[in-house]
C-alpha cells in the first residue's frame, strides 16, 4: 500500500529539492494547490498530487499556453 501521509511545505521542499519559498511563491501565483490547508493556514501536500500538478504546468508551458 502506498503511504499517503501528507507532508509539510518544508518536507515537500526537501523531497523535491527546492526551497520552501519557491513552493510558497508557486501557491501565491496559482501554479500549485495544496492537498489540504489546516484551520491555522498550514499547507499539507501529497507528493504524487504535486508531481501531477508540476507535470501539468510543464505540459502547458511546452504547448505555449
């Protein structure tokens, strides 16, 4: 069974090899949508979901959208 634990922004940044600031900027720009946002505003991420979103962004960029 796949581990579906949601990651914090810092954990996701480490997994993806990018900074937390970059992730936060992508959210502000509307490029990424967190899997969940807690009542206190903390973002939680599913790695597979983020990888899918990034693939969609790259596909749009390569098609000139």
